[in-house]
C-alpha cells in the first residue's frame, strides 16, 4: 500500500514539474546559449579581428571542440554550468507549493509527510536530466553540421555511446548538491526568493570567491575546500578517467572520482535530511 501511494505521488510530482513554462524556457535559453558558443568558436577559426588574440595552440583545439565526437563531451560542460537555472527552477516550484497550499491539500488527504517530500525531491531528477540532455542535443545538432562541413563525416565509429550515457548521468549527478541546498532553503523559509538567493549566494561568495582561495591554503582548510560542491563537481567531471595516483599530480586541488562521488551524495542527503526535518515540524493547519 505504501509503495503504491509513493509511486502514484511520484507520478503526480513528475507531471507537475513538466507543466511549468519556466523549465522549458530555461532549456531553450540554455540551448540557444550553446548554439551561440559553438557558432562563435566556428567563426573564430575562420579569422579573428586584429584586436582579438588567439594562440595557434588554441586555434588548433577549437575544431576538436566543435566537431564530433569531442563536441558531445564539450556540450555537457555547458550543462554542468547550468546550476543557476536549476536553482531558479527548484526554488520556484518548491516554494510555490506553500503559496498554492498544495502541501496542505496532500497532507489533508492522508499522504505521510516523509513520503510527500521524498517523492517531491526525487521528481526533481527529471528536470535536471532534461536540462542536461537539452544542452547535449543543442550542441550535438550544431556540431553535427560543423562536423560534416569541416571533416565531411560525423565519425560515429569514434563515439562511445555507453560512455556518453554515463557522462549524461555523471553530469546530472554533479548538480544534485545545488538542487538539495535550494530544496532545503525553499522548505525552511517557504520563500522562493530566499531559496534562490541563498543558494546562488553560496555559489557566488563561498565557492567562487572563497573556495578557490581556500584550496591554496595548506593543511586541513585546503583539504576541506576540496569538498565544496563546485570542487566535487570538477573532480568527478575532470578526473573520472584519470588514475587516482595521477589526480594530485595532473589536477591539483581535485579529488579522485570515488571520494568526489561520496562527497556529492553526502551534500545531497544532508540537504534533503535538513529539509525533511523542517518539513515534519512545520504547521500546515493555518
């Protein structure tokens, strides 16, 4: 009975997440951004203005980035950088449930609080996957055109599709801490503005400004900075195929894939655990 209730609630939450125009607008905006970047790189190798300086080494790398198979992995990098879009979406859809009194409605119908919040959180994985896939599709389409024009072929035999699928999953997974933090703030404050601003501020101030500085500090402070979500993301995306013994030598400041994976899981579970703790103690009688 409990499993059937959870399955039905998860289906409802997934349907609700696909209805808001916000998600589709964000996917379109990300796709347009990817298209512009690829087009700009293509223009760069055709010739640059005198005021723009690009080294010969960089010019030699650009064709590999905008043609298959390298362009597919390059497209996923933009998806990894889409965390602000997901922060906005998660903050908006989670906090709006309080305004619309949706939580009140489900709880009045006998849905357990834990089941309701678990299904709500798990359902957010689908929007993340759609955003990541959207960036890949946009980059894949325009790079397919460049591949045919520059190389005369897509070189499909060089595309390792199982690894591409793993890369999609890996990129989706690295975005979970930001979803978890935003989800927690939305539940704790019942405010979309507070949730979006809080998580965005965390990414801008703590990670961007302090995180890189802390990484350079010796001792435990520098080690602790490696476990910030942004560094865990970079560790997993950059070092997944690098032998652990070479991580510190070739990519200082990053972790091996296994501790990075565990760290992302801890951030996500702790954030959700705090959200659940607040949710179970909130008063919905008013």
